[in-house]
């Protein structure tokens, strides 16, 4: 099926907006010292995020490799003094948007993004 110009521009932008919302949600939860598994599952249950198909939020902290996907019982939490990164992706009708963010949880950074 051939898509119109409007569809070809609207859908990737929509995917980008949802991925951005997921990235900001993750950054706020990292600053709030959430557990890694909360980030993994959090936006999938959010009705606003369901406008697209948000993929799991991957995260890392300090020396943990990028794209860490926690296990269901994982107790890893973001604590003061850590540097944390997260990536969020979303798919809308086959169009994918991927974005990343970082949070500084050091005493001088105070949750700065």
C-alpha cells in the first residue's frame, strides 16, 4: 500500500514524540532513584504511550554496559553518585524512532539531564 505524503511525515513524527515522552519519563524516574526493572516495564502499561508501540527502555549506570535489560527480580537501583543513561524506542505503523538521554546523579549534578 502506498502511503500519502501526509502519512509518510506524520507517522515518523508521532513515533518521535512518543519516544521523546518515554525518554523524559525514564530520566525523571532515574532522577527519582527508581529500580532498573521499573524502567524496563514502565511505559508499556501507559495508555498515552500505547498510541504507538513503545519498546522496552534500556538503561545503564556507571560501568554497566549500555542497553542493560534487567531481569524481572532485579534490584539494581539508581543511586546518588552514579552516571546513568537510557534509551527509548517506539514503533508506529512500521516507522521507528530511537532516542537516548543521560542523567547525572552526583551530588554536584543533582539529577541534571
